[in-house]
């Protein structure tokens, strides 16, 4: 077997040229295309990754928002419950205050009514007692010493009057007695009255059985009384106001 070195050499050269041509005009463009495609795929993968990250971020934001909504709902519900509790307590407190006010008003009204009733009963009892006493005194009459005591008290009352009122009696007055005095008594009364007044006033005599017993000096502007009727009125007023 004979080796044709020229033929082998030419084939080697042909293969080398072919490899160079392939590497020059085929493999490099393909590699460039593959590289560009890989870069595009990497960019798309990066976009997808960024999209996933954004999606996760959005999901986290949604979860956070939902959590915030839940917390806000819980807060609103709690606040509503607290407001309702406060309102209920306020209504109960107002109701208790109103009830206490009504109770206090009722107690005050009852106490006032009781006081008015007691005052009316005291007044009625005092009036009845004084009426009975007046009737008994009018029926039994008065002894001379008691009449003299009443007249002396009248003279003392005139003496204690203010000067202006006492001097006004000098213009004249009405002298009322419970019973008509005798001539001697009348003279004694006139003399004592003139001495008490200081001059000789004009005296108008009158009999007033309503006095029960005793005397009264009257002018249009002044009354000086010393009689059982006035005493009974004072006793009646004292009994009426005894409980105050």
C-alpha cells in the first residue's frame, strides 16, 4: 500500500480551510445568535423574576391592607361596643338621677303636705280652743280684779306708745269696753285715760261684746287693746306657729 502524501496534505488543507470557513461564517453567527437569544431569555427571566417579586410585594401589600382592614374593623367594633356601653351607663345614670329627683320631689311634696296639714290642724285646734275659751269666758263673766288688771295694762300700753302716736290720742278716740261700765267706773276710766294722754281728749264710748272682757282705744290710724279677745288671738297665733 502506497501513501499519497500529497493527497493527504491537500485533504488536510481542505479540512483546515473548511474548518476556518465554518468557524468564520457559520459558527460565529450561530454563537452570536445563541448568545443574543440567551441574553433575551435572561432579560425575560429577569423581567419574570421582577414581576414575581412585584407580585409578591403586591400580595404582601394586599395582606397588610387586609390586616389593616381587620384591625380597623376590630377597632370600630370595639369603639362601637364601648360607645354603646357608655351610652347605656349614661342612660342608667340619667334614669337614676331622674328617679332620685322624683323621689326627692315626692318626699318634699309629702313633707310639705304633712307640714301644711299639721299647720292647718294646729290652726284649727287653736281656733277651736280659743273659741271655746272665749265662749266660756263670755258666759262666766269677769271679776273686778281681772277687769282692773286689763285696764292697768291698757294704760301701760298707752304710756309705752311713741310720742307721736300717744300725742295723736289728744285729738280724740273711741273707747270700747266689753260691757257697759257703771257711772263710777266710767268716771274713773275717763280720768285715768286723760292722765295717760296728758289732756282732755274727746272720748267716744262704745260697747263691743266681741272683746269678751277688757278695753280698746281706737282711732282711724291706731288701736291699743287690752282685752281677752286680743289675748285669745295672740294665744291662737302662738299655738298655730308652735310647730314652726
